[in-house]
């Protein structure tokens, strides 16, 4: 498709904006079709080519322009816009550059403003970094010049329309069925679980899957920077999202603010999408004050590193002795689940550990499962999540009337 001709056609449609601005989407598509079908030079195009052209013009008005087909493609998991001329995608675990570009930097800036205004956020030179989301729940991170040297940068992390279940993750080889059964029992039994992993390891996907084990009669509060969680099994659900400061530097609502507010909302459980800073202390205190069964995630290379990072996060917002911080972690978190993205780009649970106490001033971990690699086949890493030790703290399971036996049917984990 000749780009000059595309711009001419879009210009013709735009010239009727005083008409099209009042049209709904179906009427706008018909208006575009009439414009396209009236052009003699397009008569040789096939029906499918004309449909693609109509859709592209429509997307330039009501969608995300050249990004809209990428957002609509379920096979694409990440869209990386490094500048208006530099676009990459991740598909099937592989990153590739696309032969696409925006017509100008201004056009990309227009799309960015459309996205952030849709979630009541602001991004400009004085506030050049923002997290937002699309209508379908996809996560968006935006960085503008002068921070981004090549021009406006945007990264879109897509999530499936239907959240993955633990059964889906077992079928994909992310973990074994016995480990999934144990995790279900731990969620129902109200163990506080923290999910750690590197960027792109699947923490949010796994948190969604775990949350589907929460009994439907409980009240759950979710707290996130930008709403991504898709908890569909709990009717009594409140979803909270942070807010950036306005152009005058006022009105910011942080994760810390939301955690404190959530404690007054009678939650059975609190789910914090991700902790990155001083809010870690509020999360730990919430877990320590009767909100058993709470869930959260954080970035780390392994479980031990996650504990160190939590210590650092707490100390960034509170002047406490390190021994007190470690005791808070030990008392608040029952289970750590660590995820990793392996060299074949597969996402796996590589460790499930129980927190069992303190020794020598350090938090003591008790491994329940560890991933053991057995080699490679056809470029794919082979191995399984193997059981290590028996859960030592079974009190919560007993209080919930749940059998610890990993081989017992999942339905026995029902309350």
C-alpha cells in the first residue's frame, strides 16, 4: 500500500471530521468505505486488501494507528516502540523488528496522549514517565524526551483476554500438578504468598492464576500501579489504582496510601500487584495484622535476593534495625514462589520455599520444591519441579480442615 495514497485517503476522511466526529464506530467505517470505494486507482485491489485499508484508516482515527493490529493480534505478547521509526514485537518468545513506522514523531505523541488521557493520567516534559493501561488491560509504560533520547518510547505488555488458570500453566509445563495442588491448598488455607522473579518471568500471570483459588465468599482488595490483575472468581472485589501527581505536583495517591486505606475496607485478603519501594513495610504490616492469605510480587533473581530486596525496600522508608525488618518478613510471609525465564524463553516455577524462622539473624528458608534440569531436547530445556521437603507449618491447613497430602484430590482443598 502506497503511504502517500494512504495519507491522501485519510486526509479526505479528515476533511469531513465535522461530520465523522459525531459518528459512532460503525457509521465511521461506512464513511471510510465510501471514500475508499470511490477511488478509481483502488478498483484493482482485492476485497481483503480493501478491508485492510479501511481498517487502517479507521484505526488512525479511533484506534492506535499502526499499533492497533498488533494490539489485536493475540499471538503478540509485547510491543516495543523505541521511536516513531523503530518498532519491535515479542511473539512466541522471540523479539523481532517490524517494517512499520509512524508518519511522524508528532503522530506517535498524539497516540500516547490518547492512551494516557483514557486513564486520567498526564505525561509531558515536566513529568516524562508514566504507567498506564489500554482498555483491554494491557500494561503501558511511556517515557518522553528529554529522558528518552531517540524520541517518545512506549512499551505495551499484553495479557490474554481470558486469564490463565493454574491448569493452563501445568499444561504449558510451568509447574507440575502436585505443586499446583499444594499451592491451591496454601491459598485456600490463607498462607501469605510472595511471588518473585525477573522481568518477563510471568509474575502477574501466575498471581492471576493463584488468585482464582481464593474462595468466592471472601472480600478481596487489589492494589496496583496500573490495573492488570484479572480476578474473575471473587464477586466481592475492590480494585484500587495509584494516581500520579497533577501538573502542580499535587494529588498523588501512592501504593502506601492505598494499602493503609484498604485496611479500613474490611478485606479478608489484600493483593498488592507489585512492591517496589517503601510500601513493602505497609504490605508486611498488613500481612501481620490479621489479613492472612494475602498475595504480592516483586523483582529478584532468586528467593534469597527477594528477601534482601524486601529489607532494602523497608529500610528506604523507615529507620528500623535490620533485625526488626527481618523479623517482620519472617512473621508476615509464609511461602515464597520464584519464577524464572529460562534460556529457551520458557517461563517456569523454579522454587517454592517455606519461611520457617530465624537463625543467626537471618530468615531461614525451607525448600518444598526445586526445578531440576535434565538437559535439552529440540532447543527446549527439559526438567521438572521436584519435591524436596515436607511443609513444616501445617497449622493453617489444619485450621481450614485441609489435608496436606499432595496426592489428595484438589476438591479436598475446598473450605
